[in-house]
C-alpha cells in the first residue's frame, strides 16, 4: 500500500479532516471539487513505475510471514 499525506498539525491536515467530515461519501462529494491534475498525473506515473518494477522483477512478490493475508496465498 502506498500511503501519503501531510504533516500533523499543518493546514493540509485540517483540509483533509474537513473534507472527510463534510464531503467524503456525501452529496457534495462530486466532480465539481478541485483536483490537482499535475499531482494526479505524477501519482499515476509512480504507480505505473511500481507496477512495472514488480512485473519485471525476477521473483514474484511474497507475503511477509506475519501478514494476515498470507493465509490466502497458494
């Protein structure tokens, strides 16, 4: 999982908290909200690079021994 965000106590944290409380999965959670398209494009490029690196690696990805999901591996 790729996690990203903000530093605690910043205005970015306050913006995300307000969005989660007031817009996320609410009627106002629509396509009229502002989107940073440049950041979205960079994120997509990063995800593509990660997927290509995993796909082209000589070995398949493995679950960590302590992973909850390891039990589902075959």
